[in-house]
């Protein structure tokens, strides 16, 4: 009887142990941003800070929100992202200085990721994967990304020229590098083909799309005048 009761209660205990943390995580994701974002915005709006100190306050607030979220067992990245979206949409005196500071930080982060990618490259190991990676890059640049961008942007009222330009300017950047690093953390020996393909794809995007952004803007009539 005891064995039967024990076997009957184990699944319940297992499901309870899985559901409770998930429910708590969802609760925390809803509550942490709601509590932290107004505090940071009130500080930005009402504290008499030098404009150069406002980015420091926002950065410190972001780190504090991330740490608090981690302590509560929620997704620190998600909560920090939500807080940044709200802060970026709000109006306060030093908004322009904050935007310029974090734009520079974003560039710095991408430079660091590209340096990491370059340090991990072994050039003589790339040729076996060159043909497949170039074909994949061509499909992504000429087909997959334009289809995805048109499907996402057209319902929001963007013109065809604006949507075409957005579809051309973007495979290069930090995201593919970061996503490539994740499998390597699990098993550094198994992702040689993935690493080589991502490296070639990023370089192809930089060369083809990066060097033709100005030409694409002029062709579509979106270049700045003067």
C-alpha cells in the first residue's frame, strides 16, 4: 500500500516542482519591470542631474534590474529589455544624451563580438565549407530575409521602397555571432561546420550589403540630401 501511494504521489510531486518555478517566473517577469521602471523614470524626470550623468543612472538602473530579476529567478535579459523599451519611449530632459551613450555602447558590444569571432577563426579550415556557406548566404540575402521583412513590415504601412531598403541592410551584426557561440559552449568540437558557415555568411553580408547600403539608399530614393 505504501509502495502504491509512493508511486502515485511521485508524478504529482514532479509536476508540482516543475509548475511552481514556472508560475513564479511568470509572476516575477510581470512584477519586476512594473516595480522598477517607474522608479527609474521618476529619477530621470525629477532628479537635477548633469546631462552627462543621466546615462550612468540608466546603466546602473539596468544592472540593478537585471540583478534583482536573477535573484527572483526570472529572466534578467527579458526584464532588462522590457525596462529599456519603456525608458526609450519615455520623455525626459536628458533623453538625447542617453540615446547617444547607448548607441555607442551598442557599437562597442558589436566590435567586441567581431573581435571574438576573428580570434576563433582558423582560415585554412574554411575552404571545405565555402561553397555551401556562400549558397546559404545568397539564399538568406536575396530570398529569405526579403520575404520575412516584407511579411513583417507591410502590414504596418511602410512603403515598398522603405521595406525593400530594410530587407537589404541587415544580416551583418552581433546576433548571428552570439547565436553561433551557444552550441560551442555545449561542445566546442562539434560546431566546426556551423562556425565556418556563420563566419562566411557574416563576411559575405558585410562585403555585399555593407558596402552597398549607400547605393541601395540612392537607388530607392531614400538617401539624405545635402
